[in-house]
């Protein structure tokens, strides 16, 4: 999809972190925006930032894990702009527990937001985008945890949700071959956002309620705690813009980390194909 200026993008989880970076970067490319987040006040703040870049921006409250809520988002987007060309299914949450300790409610929450959130986004927007017959693009945010599980990250449930998003997007890209709509899966490595804080304090009561956060990035910095190397979400967002233009299937974060770990994972699979059977 070559031309972004004057077109419309929907970004879920657009109120913070990577979604905010995607929203502002797409606005800088001349796109109008629907910024959707479960925290309306955050979506509104990012919409205000996008407007200072001269674009129209509609903030919408959405729970991506709720089909009716995503349908209402699509209705609001089409009512405001009449078309959507870029869909970023980006909202997501994390959990950190060994697999033996993940509560059922937490499993359900991670899958509902990280996987069903993408499914509902696709089911709700993609048929309308295809019917319009215009160039467009879908960006699904997974994670490097959707390409390899990492070491002792204790994120097995999160990994499961993100592998599903990678697989679904690969299948989608194949389905969309020959159509004017492309699909990209965004696989960030550790990125400078407050996802751990947001997902801990923001877990809904129906899934077990809020958990104590160890603090925001700003709290860590104020305490002088050393944070691991993390990517700038704006750099990822610029790569997403290129991926949309060049119809690339993957955007990854730290390229040397991803190269090494993907190679290692594939090598293990290939090694275990070798049975030396007579
Ligand atoms: N930050 C990282 O290191 C990292 C690494 C790999 C993948 N990711 C993925 O990137 C995406 C964005 O994460 P981030 O780091 O920007 O986190 P973030 O917490 O800064 O932003 C996520 C946004 O999604 C919103 N959200 C949460 N649940 C929602 C729901 N049910 N409906 C709608 N909005 C909801 C939050 O309010 C928040 O504003 C996620 O899918 C995450 O899994 C992040």
C-alpha cells in the first residue's frame, strides 16, 4: 500500500506504548485515525497529540476482547470516516507466571485480549475493507514471544497467545495474496512501554482483578533501577510504516536477538526431524 496520506487507520491499544507510537507515526504520514483503547482518557490524549499533527482523530473506548465492543468500534470508525484502510490490532496484555501456576482466569484474559482481540478485529473490519476494493493493510501485534519462547521468561500463557497471532497472520497473508490488502505481524522484543504496569493494575475483576505493580518505567528510573535494554516504540512504528508500504510480512524488534533465536528454534526443529529410522 503506497499511499497513506489522506487514508484512515484504526489502532487498538492506541492510548499508550506501541499503539501510541503507531498512531502518531501514521498521523505524521498524513493518516486520519481512530484511536481505540480500554482507557478512553488515554485514547483521547493521543487523539489530541495526533490533532496537533494536523490530522483528524477519533478516540473510542473499546474492549477488544468483547465482540460487541469491537463491532461498535467499527461502526464508529465508518460513521466518522466512511472507510478504513489500515487496521492495527495492537492491544495486548501480559502475565508472568510459570505455566504450572497460571490461574484459569488469567489464561482466559490473556487469550481473550491477545488472541480473540485480533480475531474480532479481523472479523469486524476485514470484510468491509475487502468489499471496498481499495488498497489496505492489517498489522497484528504479536511479539518475539510469538516466534520463540525465550528462556526462563515465565510467560508461557503469553507465548501461547502470541504464537497464535503469528500463525494466524501468516495464514491471513497467504489468504490475502492477490488481493489489495496486505498483512504484517509485528513482533517486538523488549520495548520501552509500561505494559507490565498497565497489565498488572488494569486486569479486570472478571479475570481476577488488579495485581500489585512493581512500578512504571518512570518509577524505575526515579529509583535509579537499571532497566534492561529496551527499544524505542517510535522506531518500531517507523518499521511498520515501511512494512505497510513494502507489503512485508514481519516487523521484528531487536534484529540480532530475533535472528539468533529464530535460527536456534528452527535448528532444534530440524534436528528433531532426524530419527535415523531404518
Ligand atoms: N512492550 C513490550 O516489550 C512488548 C514486547 C512484545 C510485544 N508487545 C505487544 O505490543 C502490544 C502493545 O503493548 P505495549 O507494550 O504498547 O503496552 P501498553 O500497555 O503500553 O499499551 C497497550 C494498550 O492496550 C490497552 N488495552 C489493554 N487491554 C485492552 C483491551 N481489552 N481492549 C482495548 N485496549 C486494551 C491498554 O490500556 C494500553 O493503553 C501488545 O500486544 C503487547 O503484547 C509489547
